[in-house]
C-alpha cells in the first residue's frame, strides 16, 4: 500500500500539485472535544473525510477512553463508509457485546469516511475521549476478499489512484475494461473428423464472447455431430436460452438454440458445411460443451481382390476420398488389360464409383530362354513352361565342350529373369576341353605303330588336286 502525502495542501513552500483540490486534507488528526481532558456531556461531533478517486482512508486510534454501555448505546464513536457502518466503538477494551478499537486499523470502503462522536447526558466518572490519525492511501483494487468476484477476468494491475486489466493471449479486453472476451471466431475445420469445444473447456467459458466455428468438407461429404463428455450452458427455467446459447446452422436447416445441462442428441446434418455459433453474456460460471464430429458419404462397392492378390487397407466400407491398393503375391504382377503396372491405387468418387477398374494379378513369365552357343536347353518343369518357378537345364552339345562356372540349371524368378542357382542372370558358357592341335598330337603319340603311307591318284579331268600323304 502506498500513502498519498499531498504536502502541497499543507505546506506553502511546496508546489501545489495539478488536479482537483479536496475539501479535507488527505492526512491528519482527529480528537474528541477537550482532548486530552475529559469530554463534556451531550456532545456530538461529525467529521467527513474525503480522498481522491482511487484512494481510501485509513484510520487508527492512539488513545481511546469512552464510557462503556450495553451495545455502546450511551457514548460512542461510529465509523461509516457510504451506507455501511464499519464499527461502533466504546469503552476501553472489547467485551462480548461491545467493541473498543484497540490496535485495529479501519479502512473506508471507498474514498470517503464518516466519523461520529456522541456523548449522552451524564457520566458516572470522567472519560478522556479519543485521539485518531488518518491518511489517504491507494486502494489496491486487485485485492479482493475471499468469495468476491475478481476485479479483472485475467490480469489486474494496480497503480496510484486506480488500476487496469489486461488479458491473456487469445482474448481481448471488453469495452467495460474488466472482462476478457475470447477471440474464438473464424476457426475453420477441414479434416473429415475432429473435435471442437467452448473456450477453456472443461473450465468455465469466458463471458461476453461470441464464437463462430465452421466445418467445411469437400462436396459429397455429410457432417455428423456428437456432443460428448458434459454439457453446461447457462439457462433459464421459463425462457428458452435467454443468456448463453449454442446454435448450429447448415445450408438446409438450423438446430438449437441449446442450453442447460442435458447433452443434445446426435445431429446428422446431411450437409458438408456447418456453422456453430456460441454466445455468452456477462454473468455465470458454466463449463460449456464439447463436440466430436465425423463425416460420411455415399459408399463405393466393396473391392474384391483379384486371384493371387490382396486389398490394403481393409475397411468395413469405403466412402468419398477413401482409397485402396492392390498387392500381388510373390511371382505375380499387376496387369491392367495387357499393360503391366508398377502399382495400383483406386480412389472412391463422390458418385459412389471407383476411379479405376480392378487390375489382375498375372503370373510372371520369363519368356523363352536364350539359345546357348555349342549347347542346348531342356524344359524341366514341362514343355515350353516359362512362368514363375519354372526350371530349365542348359547343357553343352559337342563331345569336346564342357560347361564352366555353373551347373546350367536356371529358374524363372519373380523379377522375370532366368536365374542360376548362384544368382547369375547371364548364360552359361560351353568351352572346349583342349585345343585341337593338342588333341591330334596326343593321338599320334599313342598310335605311332599304326602309321603307313597312302597313295592317292586323282583323275585330272575332275580338276581335283591329289598327292600322296603320310599319315
């Protein structure tokens, strides 16, 4: 608390502050008539103290000696602020039915304080009365008694002679300078499902607020509203929602107003756009509402997976914008007609049809295997079978050729290629076992005892050269 000591009203050497001049000093001393001597009978004296706006008066007693009587009906000092009696004082010490000030400090409720002293027609012994001091001090409007409403909705800031309020983010100060109204309009929800609620839910919603929420989905969807958890909006027993209310508007009809404590029933709007309006007045302490919204649309036919394929994701139903993909089993590939596909996804349209026809899962065909030079190929699985997991066997044809690297066994794999047991996709190679000259020399060494000379006579008319060769 800060004392306002306007010394300019009391001391001529100090400049007089700008502003109004008050009829009484803002600090001073009060005493009963004749103090510190005894006060006379049949006395009545009244003081009216006034402080500047935003200030209150503080008063305490340094001496108090009055006649004690039942409920202070004879001699007393009465303190009043406005229409309220703050205290009626008498005696020297408090009793069960009478009060003496003791060391108590008294405060005016506003900027004025009335002090009334009265003595009756007689006293059994002399009493010396009272002495009191007062001063104006700043009222801390931000401090409120327990059970009283706060000065400001959110933040209260006290200063000399007054106070001001401010609001948390997301709120704006109302023109009454005390209430914080929620900035809750303009929210647009575009997801197919979601939740929205009154500001601060489930705590009490703000006063003097007007909130507008919009749900806007693509054409073809229909919004469904479910009120969940609790519903508590200020109501009236005789008039329909005169204070706070919730309304729901679509392009087809209006629902509400809603108020009270009963959860409204589900609302199937049959519309893709919904506007929710919530208006509150300046009073009340209610927790508001919460809505969970979903959407529906005309369903598409349930997708049946082709043989050797499966649908993902699997849902109970598929509506607008829902999609599914087809995945083929290993060894099968997607075909749309005769065209292979790398992937397939279909989307449900607003008229309830899929945007693409269902593909097929066709077994992978590696095609006829390539010819092997100096070799041959044999179909193991079956004549001409070239599909997934079919087996072929390559072998070398000539007596003097052999197969190197692998065993010549190839399988048609899921990628559409003939692949050896070692993972090779290239053909095997048939290579000669030895060079031809080496073979001839080896044969001569083994069969030299069988050598003889041949004479060949070639007929000249046939123009064929001839000679005698030793072999």
